[in-house]
C-alpha cells in the first residue's frame, strides 16, 4: 500500500523534531544523559523549551528515541548482511565493515552508545538500560544463529558462542573507539580495518594456531 505523502506542515514538524534529536545527540555524547539539561538542548537546537515540549515529553523521551534509532540501524545492518552471506566469516567481515563505516560517519551517535554501554544504570535510567539490553539482544540474533550454524558445520571449533560474541562485540567497539579518538580511522582504511578485526577473531596471532587447546 502506497504511503500517504506528508503535507508541508507535517514535513516542517518532522524537520524540527529531527533538529532537536540531532542537537541532543551532540550534547548527550559530550556530557552523558544525567549531566545534560533541557536548557542545553534548547540552546543547541535553537528552539525554546516550550517548543521542545511540543515534540517530546522529557529529556528521557528524547534519549530513548535516539537509542531506539541507533539500535534499529545496527539491527538493520546485521539483518541485511545475514540474508546476503552464507557463512560466519563473510558475515563478520561485512557487518564489521558496515558498522565501522556507520561509526565513522555518525561519530556522535557512536560515542553516545559507547557512553551508555559503559555506564548503563549509573548514567541513565533503569528503563533506558532495559531498552538497551533488549535492543542489543535483537541486534545480535543473526550472529548467534550464524555462530551456532558454523559450529554444527564444523567451520569453527566448538566454543561458547555467547562468550565469543561478547568478546567480539566489546573488543571490536573498543578498537573502533580508539581509532576514532586517535583520528586514525579514514574512509580509505575501512576495508583494511574490517579485515584485520575479522582475521584476528578467526585466526588469532599465533603462528601455530592449530596448537591452541580446544575448549
């Protein structure tokens, strides 16, 4: 069914709403959820607090919408690559490549996610923390399926898939964060960095990888 075209008034409303979200991301990424005030968001977005309340009921409402949007983007990447790849290696390589590219072009949202991951309840609210947990579980479903299938097909040795995914997720994001902060991540290096992360995950650093004890 064809979607109804937005009226000019609706487009203007959506544009203002997005401007508030874009400004909020920058402040939240710099200061975190609890330290950020609606006054700062109003100043950054160049709207009055009254205008902001026309679109969002609270600071938490803004933060939740940003988190949901980021999680949905990452989930979409994983789902799309899941459908277009047949094995775990190709899935890891392509998702890593696409996530690095997204982080490079959306630095503030990436930093906001890192901040939220690091602090959870201490820096946000129980509701936001629960939202993050649920969203990440949905986002990781494709890699869990791919990992378990790879174990069954003996493409990789039998391991604890949850631990492997946790290691990949935490080390991968930390590595990307370091590249961004040190300004060593460039567009032309995305493929190289994705291959490096994937290679280390699959092959390690030992010249005698086959001697690594099985678990």
